[in-house]
């Protein structure tokens, strides 16, 4: 059975991606830091990705547990979706180096580690890695220092791995702008005018639906077009094309 491992599966985007793959016949292995899955999945593993990066023994235990699960259930791991991310805001003056390093561990180092741990399985199955990046890889705003640096790193990692792996594993990245997750919408509660302003600043006059991120993710993973490799694909309502000068 075709299988995809999705990190950050309990989040607004991750859960939507997991649901979309499940509905299209994939066995989903979900990974998140929380104690249990919020939604029904094929399997769920509680993992602190930052600790995996810091502790080689934990990484080895996770790898063994995952490979045993795959073997026991007769699964075919065809895709890894690195969706988990940390977003800690702060200006230069308030920036905490520990928070900066945590962001890099979860958003950049953990995807690299998981690709290393699962490379043989993915190579055997003509697999693909999909990294969920952000428009902040190229265009950012105040207080996003840690996050923008990590997403720029994830873009570079995507391109470098695609070159290094020579087609044995395809590696691509999607880079969304604002996505209307429950968390984002809740953050605008009582501030409908500000949410409308956010939508209006995108030339498409909207922000993304989580389902749109899921559909694009599924296409890139399930498609037979192997020449899509090392690509960082924007899904941003054309805001990356907009020059916004003061009136």
C-alpha cells in the first residue's frame, strides 16, 4: 500500500494534507509532538523533532520504530512530507538565540535528518520528498528573522538535495503565502476588517484554503512527472508579483 509520512500532522495544514492523502488511498503515518493524533490516521508517532536532531540515540530509536512499522504492515513508503514548523517572532533586539536555533532545528535540520534516515526506503520505491516551505523564503516582514532564515534554508536544502540525489529521490518544495487555517482565522477574531485587509493585499483577493495546499501537495507526490525535481513552487495568490509602494 502506498504510504506517506507527514510531519506536523496535527496542524491546520498538516491535518488537511493527511486527510486528503487518506481519502485518495494512501496509508498515512503521522508525526507530531503532541501525545495523540487529532484525526484518524493509519499510524501515529509522537516525536519531538528538535530532540531527534540533538540526540543520535533518539533518532536511531525513531528510525527503528518506523522501519519496523513499515515492515510489519507491509507498507511501501513512497513519500515524505516535511510539514512541521516552528514560528517564533521577534525583532533583532528581542531575538533569543535559543529560539532561533530551535527554529532551524525543526524547520531545516529535521527535514534533512528524516531524509537521511529514510533514504533507502525512498530510493527503493522511486520516492519523493516534499518540503512545505513559505513565501518567507524570499519575501518577509518585520520580526520574522528566525522563520525567514529557516525557510530560506529549506529552499536551499531542497535544491541542493535534488542535485545531490541525482534523481534517485525527487525533492520539491511548496511555498505558500497566508493560509486560512483555524489558527489564523481565530487570530483575527473580532478583527474582521483586518482579515479583509489581509485578503485584499493579495492580488487574487483571497488567502489560500488549507485544501488548496493539500491538493497541490498530492499532485506533486502522486504525479508521474518525474522531471519536476528541485522545484520550489509558490502558491501565493500573486502577492509575490506585487510591488506595494506607499500612495
